[in-house]
C-alpha cells in the first residue's frame, strides 16, 4: 500500500471519528409520549420529543395527578415547579411504559426531569 493511500485512509477515519463525536453533543430527546392529567379533569397535556436534560414544568394550572410514561426513558416527578425535592416531598420515579396516580390527599406534580 502506498504512503499516500495510507494517509488518505487515516485522514478519512479521523474525519469520520470527529463527525461522530461532534454529533454526540447535540441535544437528545425522549422517544414516545408523556401524558399528564389533573384530578377529575378531562384535559390532558402531552409531551413528546422532550429534551432529556433540564427541568420541565407541567403545563396544568393546578398540577398533574395522573401520568402515563409511554417513552423509552424513565422520569422523576416533583411537587415543585423547579424539580427540587422538599422536606415534605421527594421525587417520584416512574419507569418507562408505566403510569402513576397521586393519593387523594397528596400534592400534585408540578415538574419532571428525565433520567438519561
């Protein structure tokens, strides 16, 4: 194999590796649908292709009491609007393809984060 051909192959492999590495830094999204509903409410709010980073506020004025996680990732639900645990309420873990309902006397969920 000629010296020039080896250099071309190495340069091509380096470019391919660099491209693959650069793509991994792009924002990743969930695959599937998260559905939230308030207590005794027919209104549902659904999220799809949510970023896997950061805190996401649930857009139901009084908070959500029902959730269906039909995504390929797990989530954590919080009673606060900023994904923070409090002395009275820890985060609630909901695995992929599962659902959860709050107890009648508990506070509703106000935000969620994605486990990635």
